[in-house]
């Protein structure tokens, strides 16, 4: 499998399940769900390895990024990635339009995280590598990453660089998408940079940043929090979300020191009366049943509860004692504290394994997500399985039931989904897989797909 280019969220640790037990679980049948492939990437000009999810515009078009492909002469022959648009056709098919091909480290490489629209129809995003600094070396590509804006133009959109990171106090290697406030300020995280003291001396432990437009042009960066990999967390790998009060929520992959484990935290950043931002740790993962190593963003329901996943932890009898990950809920309780409820512990079997992306919530309170592994152990791409799309539904007794909506086989249907899902108004789900699709490309592993899960009876 052509996975040597993968430089995304799981690069921080190397503990993997060496021999998952193939467990036959009693999981609700999902025969009513149908997968539809909207686009299979070829690994050439149209891109390859979509490691990010997709977003809609008001006309029903989808937008996303691939971390490779585009120009075969760039990034050591793998391509530096593309930004693409998929438009629904009158006969039911989807047409891809190339909005931008990243060509050199100076223009950015390896786009990461979901894209973001502003009110003018411009797109914002992050690239994991490239830029004008050489303090970082990501996937054999110089540079510590950048934040960019795309403005509609023909034949390709016009790119503007808003911030080029150098892994100094302002951060380095943004590894998630962006969120905006009502004033058009952008917020995000970097997994490196910040402070270079103590355990962060080698690479820095990451920052939360804000980019504000300057009158007359340009953008100003403000660091809202610098991680120390202590109780405050370290190495954030996911985008942030806002609540109605303007507080920011996110996850840090490491730090926390819960139960002696540097297993990550969920944090809140709130603006104080002095104009500074204060971090509050809402939950510290212990590495046990509550999970460990959160890699995806949080999701927020109408009642103010937070939902997320961890890549490890949960049921420690699985995945060589490290656990195959968990889906969890955090609920606010008295005195500013939060209570964690584990919604599902993955087993590494047919229910999925090692979720590393965020969750989506529908109006009825059902929760949706993907796992890159687990599912069918006969998958041609990975002995751990090629991943699943799942639904978690609340039961009357307070428990949650998992339904597997689709099991990827690593062929034309795709394999190894590495991003979250987007819901449309009808409850259909949209996402991407890093591999699978057209198996003639990308070392016969396939270059990934954009898929839709059509919900029957919705």
C-alpha cells in the first residue's frame, strides 16, 4: 500500500494493534444503507489520498482537498495535493473541477483538514508543509505549513498566503482545519512550535492561534495558548469549534498526566475581561476505559454537550491491551465540571477500530463517524480491516447502540476513511477514504474516493 506519504494525525505515535482478534459482534444490521461513489481519484492531476472531509456550498456542490496528486513533477513525484470541487450533474453523476494544484513548497504542500467558506465565497484552509521556513521537514518537504485563502478565478482559483509558520513561538505544522468568528477572524491549532522548554525542547508542543485581517491588507497572528505537554495538553492535531458564548473547544493528543498517562485532554479556551484567553481542561484521559489519544475535533449539540473520539483506550482487552478507541460524550455539571460518558468502546472487529476523526450529530441526537480500521478482516489493503461508517443512537435506558452503516472492503468502495462525515438535509452522509477506488492507481492500492451513504427511509 502506498502509505509512505501519509503524514497526518497518527504520525505522533507508533503503537498499533499487531494482531487484532476478529470478533463477530451483535451489531444492528445496516442493509438499508447504500454507498454511492461520487468520485474515484486517479493519482494524477485530479489528486490522490483525500485525507480531509468535504463541505457543501449553498448550491449543493462539494469541496475538499487531497494531500497528494495534482502535478506529478512536484513534491518528489507524488504531487503536493489539490483543492477540488464536485458538482452534481443532471443525470445523477458528479463532475470534478480542479480549483488549485499545489506545485512547490513555496505555495504549500499536503493540504490538511476541512476547508472553510466565508460570506464572500472564498475558501480558507491549511497546508501541513511548505512555506518560506526550513525549520520543519514534513514528508520530505521543507517548510512548517501555511494558512491560505482561495479566491474564485479562472481557470484555477487564486491563492493568497495568510500565514507561513516557522515553528517558532507562533507555531508550526497546522494539522487541522479552521473555524471563524462573526468578525472574520480565523482560529486553528499547530501541532509543533510554541515553547521550546522541558519536554517541548525539541519541536515545541503546539499552539492555538488567531489570525485577524488588518485594515489595508494582511493578517496578524495572535497566539491564544501555548501548550506545554503537561496538564494543559500537548500536540493538538484537530480543528476547534465555537459555542454560542464564543468559547473555543478542542483536543490535544498528548499531555494531561491522567493516571500517569500522557494520553491527551479536551480543553476550553475562554476570553477573559483582560482580553487574554484562559485554558480550562474539561477532561484528562487516563488511557483506560475513558479512552486515550484524541485526534479528532469535538462536536457540540444543542444542549451544550460535547462529543468526540479517541484513537486508543476503551476496552483494554482488545488491540494488544491498548484498546481500539472509544466514542465519548462530555456533559457540563455543577461548579464548572464536566462528566464523561463512553458511548461505545471499539473492539477492532466488525464494529470498527481506532477512530481518528470527529463526530457529526443530526437533529434527533444520533451521532455519526468513521474508523479507518476494523470492519472486514479480509480487506486487501490492511489486515486490520479497511474501516467502517457507524451510527450511535441513544437508547431509552441511557445506553447507546452502534449500527454499522457501511463496511469498506478496500476495492471500488474505498478503504481507510480518515476524516469525519458531513450530513445533508436528508440525513445522507458524505466523506472520503484515503485509499481504494480505482485500484490501478497508487501502487494498486487505489488513490481514494469521495462517497455518499444514502439513508433509506429518511
